[in-house]
C-alpha cells in the first residue's frame, strides 16, 4: 500500500476560489473585507508567515494592513494598537502574529482582540462557543484539518480519531470540533499527550491519527494500523535544511491509506481558513452595523 496524499495545496486553492466569489459579492455591496496584521520584531519565520498571509489575502480580494512594531515595544503600546483596530469599523479581522518577543503575557494581548474580530479563533469566547457547538470562529489550523479531510471525502462520523497534542491552538480545539454532533464531525476522539502511557497502543486502534505533538518524526509505522488516515501537523527544519513533520513519512506512507505531506498539507489550509474567517467576519459585520 502507498498512501494517497491529502493535498493541502489543491484543497486550499478550492477554498480561495470560493472566497473570491464571496468577496466579489461583498464588493458589489460596497464592503471590502480587511485584515489587520500586527507583527512585533523581525523574527525571520514570522516575516515569512506574515508575507504569505498578506499575499494570500490579496489573491482573494481581502485588503491587508501590516503594522510592524519594534522588538521591545511596551505591552501597553501593542495593546493600544489592537484597541485602535477594534474601534475601526473598516477592520474586520485582527491577527497578532506569534511569537510576540519581549512580552511576558501574550495571552492577555490575544484576548484583547474581541471575539467578533478574532479571526485566529483564540479568544476564550470563541473557544468556549466551539465547546458548546455554537457559531464561532474556529482556530485556523483545526478548521484547516477538518476542511482537508472533508474535501478528500474522509468520513469521520462514528470513527475513532487520535489527536497527538493538547495545545490550546490545535489539539484541544480540534478534538472539540471533530467530536461535535454536526455534519462532517461526530467522531470519537482520543487526546494523547506527554503524560499518556504507551500512546501507540491507542493510535494503532484509531481510524484517523492527527499528529500535532511538536516532536519531529515521532509517529512511526508501528504507531498506526493498516489503512489509517494520517494528518501531519508538525513542521521542523533539519540540520541539512530540509523540512520534516511529526510523522516519519516514508514508512508510514507504506501503511496508511492517506497521509498529508510536509510541506503542502496542513500549512496551506491554515492560511486559507484564516482568509475564510476574515470573510466571515466581514459578512457578519453587515448585520452588526459595523
């Protein structure tokens, strides 16, 4: 067996085409979705991520604004920048690029972005509404994983999904999303983490394994069963300059039915879902009077 690719490049292109039509309809009503990105410092990876987000925004017709603040900018000044954009009715989504160097409590800044403009899906209100199955902005990577599976025809209802990792940005919201009693979800979800004993015994029983542990090539072929669906969320640079995920791709691909590549799997879907949340925020603003 050789695994079929869960192609994030193709699936994200589908999403962007759909979004471009929605943006066009908004434009006909005189509304242009606008995303404000705040970056602190000159972290090379952050610069690349922000550039990619701005480029992807432009491709679907979303206006993006980039505010770059110097490393060492006082937390109060960053908060003021967020507050100004919260007050601006022309801004529909706000993103504070992580990491935020020199800030002891980045969480307080993230929470300063009101839930109606929290297109990253990290505000406690959005996370809480997700747990309750209420309308909300879902964090972009979990939403991207769900879209990746859905657009490849992977059925989740009643199936066992093992999620490796319990972060507030991926593992926990993903587990909540996939277990919801709603179309495309309704899975039985196990969350595995650093304190889980012999996690491979659980992943071997799972229909779908989602590796978001942040550990390079942790998941080997003996962690999964024949015909499983494997989603690799990790991305790590090797000493040789290449990229690997949380999954040892070669051996796993010989055993799995589906495997997401690194790069080209989850990454493009995360960006596409950021754009989707921004367009959704713009559409919602019509009813709120913003």
